[in-house]
C-alpha cells in the first residue's frame, strides 16, 4: 500500500471520513495544506505526525470539511425563499419541516429561521421545524451556541439584527432564543444513505457536494428525492448542478437560483 492509501485508511479509522467518497485531488489538496503547516514533506511523514499528535486529528478534520458560510449567503436565494417558497408552504401546510443539510456553524438554518419567524407573524396557525445537520461536531457546537462575529452578519439588516440578535460587549452577536428554538441541530453524515426524516417540505444542501464524487452526488439526490414530500423544494448551491442520470427526479423551479421541486 502506498503512503497516501495508508494515510487514507487512518483518516477513515480515526476521523471517520470515508475518503473514497470525495474527489481524490480534493482530499490531496486538503492534506497538502496541512503538510505545509506541519512541515512534513510527504504523505508518510504526515501520517507519522498525525498518529503522534492527537490534536492534528481535529485540524485535519477541519481542513477536510471546510466550513465557510455566512448569514443570507447569496441574498437573492433567500429572497426567493422569503417571497415565494415560505408563503407557498404556509398556505398549504400547518406544520412546515425543513432540512438544512451541511449547515456548518448554523448561519444558513438561522437565516431561514429568521425568515420563517417573520412569516409566522402572518400565519399564526403554522408551526416550523428546521433540522440542521453536519458531519463536523466542532462546527455544530458553534452553531448551537449561536454566537457570531460581525463579519458573518454583513447581509443582516439593522432591523433584523436588533430584533433577532443580542449584542454582546465583546462585539459578538448572539441569536435570540425565539430563533434558536426553531432549529434542531444534529450530527449526520450525508454519505450514510439515511435521511434525517421523511415528508420534508424543503431541503437546503448548499456548497456541500462540490467535493463529492459524481456517484455520491447522485446517491444524495436520490436520498433527498425520497425524503421530500410531494412538491417539496430542493435548494442547491449556486455552483452545483444535477447530473443527467438524476435530472428526472426534480423539475426546475428557479433555475437561476438553483431551486428545484420534486418531480411528480
Ligand atoms: C462550505 S460549508 C456549507 C455551509 C452552508 N451550507 C453554506 O452554503 O453556507 C460545507 C459543510 O459541509 C459539511 N460536510 C462535508 N461533508 C459532509 C458530509 N459527508 N455529511 C454532512 N456534512 C458534510 C462540512 O462539514 C461543512 O460544514
């Protein structure tokens, strides 16, 4: 077994990330970035370093699951969610269930929670649950704490900031309890093949599958299709797309914003 293969085996055993589900050059690039920072010259040397330094396990896991995100990332998408999708669901359902898959540190599910909370003022009989999941327990802890630096809030207007966040003296902002209570965070591996629930009304999975192999992406598309209720929405990242083999599972709703609906 070569150095890279045996390193991958250790990553799977110790970090529980199945490297073969990700594109190989993506995994290599992420490891190379850790090798530069740990002054290790080849995969064997980095492997030895990883086994001898338990703190490196977390650092490598972070590098493999880059968690970049912010509130209302791609504001146009959230505008369609606010103006069209949530009103449509509130009109048809008493209980709306949304899954934010690959939610990182929580900015995306909290953005949706803010929009649903504001909508619920108009539809008092409608309840909303947002299931937010990620493979990385470190980011989920941050998500549950709900405390953010100002830079991740640049798309949140002053009114929303005052209404839905507590401003702390150290310059951070904490999501208020009325928004936190709408979101349930949970660890979940999108490659496990199991959905967190069924009969969901919308799934957002944005900027997560770019590192998955085509096969994993297609498996996930099937998983989302079976987890959605009839007419459910699937909101992808702006640079993501459906492969030809699975295109028939969804129909475009807003092609520009990468929003699809479950095909009848
Ligand atoms: C770039 S962030 C996307 C955050 C948010 N969806 C957004 O668009 O702003 C990608 C997230 O996907 C998560 N991720 C990667 N592989 C995953 C998997 N197999 N299962 C669940 N989450 C995964 C990472 O941990 C990371 O938090």
